[in-house]
């Protein structure tokens, strides 16, 4: 996957940050890639694999609390409209849009993995529109909460 440009809190375009991920999430996400390389989600699995290949593994107890990890609940803002939403980044089998549980294989799910508070992304929408989304807060992160089993 070619990462989209990320902007910091000063809205200055910067290269996509190095993806930080725990060893446990790396193992689980590699399993997701293997499971979905065939079928309708193959392209998403391939993009996830490319992101994992560039990732830096961080011990669970050293993961900064402002980084979006798997099963993190985040507050993000659409910078065009000012609308804020909460979402949780989950594995594909846990996804549920009614509960704002976004799959790692969804384009926006993959895009927010590894971002930190203050980072923003330009995200393509239908009809040649774009959303400019900023991570406002990590409301819950398993590593910061000591929930290393999740």
C-alpha cells in the first residue's frame, strides 16, 4: 500500500510515519493477511501485508499511549465539517458499522493504524471528494490500559 500523506498538528504535509505495532498484533495481523489473500478481500490483505512489512515492532509495555493500535477506540474529526466521531479499530470478524467497529481491512481502518494523536490523513471518498480526518484522541488503547491479552 502506498501510504497517504499524513499531516501533523500544524497541517504541514509529512511522509507517512513509521508504523509502530506490537509483536502480538503483528502475529495476529499476519494471520489476517494469510486468511484473506484469497477472495474478495485479497487487495486489502495485500495492502495490509505491505504496511506490516514496513512496520517497526514495539514491546506492548513501550507502546506510546497516543498511538492507534488494534482495538483502540479513537475520536477523530472531519476537518472540513468539524464533525467528530468515535470508532474502534478491530479485526475483520469483529467489524460492526452500527457499533462503529471498523475493520483493519477497511481502507480507513488500515489508514489509521499506527497514527498518533494530532496526525491527519486525506482520505478519498466517492465522487472524487476527499475527507481530511484528524486523530483527536485515543480514548482507549489496550496497551496503555494494561490489557495485553486483547
